């Protein structure tokens, strides 16, 4: 079942179960997907939908961090609960070892020797990790560490 169809089906189930948080999160995700489909003038495939959901997770992570810094723990906890719901629809996140292996492979492929080559290495590493849920920040840190930056 396609990711968008799964979200729609789960939204209906959450509405029947009267799970207010899940309904709110899935409605927000469905609205974001629909807006992206309108921008694209066509349906999203699973990879595009997953990328959109990853962006929504990142937004919530940043919000939770800001709420925690501001002493609003209840709002930070709400954002983290939303993150947990959204992550259920994403592929498993790449581990540190997997990221390190992708960076090593990218360095070997591109012949990178210094920080000047970071862009090419990042592009190759992210391409190698395609299909996995990967935070670009973590890949960036691994590339910097490997290239000595």
C-alpha cells in the first residue's frame, strides 16, 4: 500500500478510535502531502512523500528543542509525541555504521582529499543512503570528520 493511502486509512481508523493527537498529526501530514501534490500538479510517489514526512519530523524536532529551551516542557512533549507518530511512516533510520560506510565509499568514489570536496562527497553519500531515513546533519558531521574539517 502506498504511503499516502496508508496515512488516509490510518486517519480514518484514528477518527473512529477518537485518538485526538493521532488525528491531528495525520490530518496535518495529509494536508502537507496534498499541498505538495498541488505544487507538483500530480501525485507524490512514496519517496517524495517520505521526504516530506522527514521534513515535518525535522520541523517538530526543532520546535521541541526550542520549547524545551524556553521552559515549555508540555509543548516539547507534545512535539515529541507527534514525531513518534510521523516516524512510524518513515523507513528505518540509517545507523552510524551505515552512514560511515556510505561516507567512506563516497570518498573513495570521488577521490576526495580535503574539505573542498565536501559537496561531492555529501552528494555521493546521500545518494548511497537513498531509500533510508537519513538526517543530512549526521551525514554532514561524518563527512567533516572523515575529511578532517
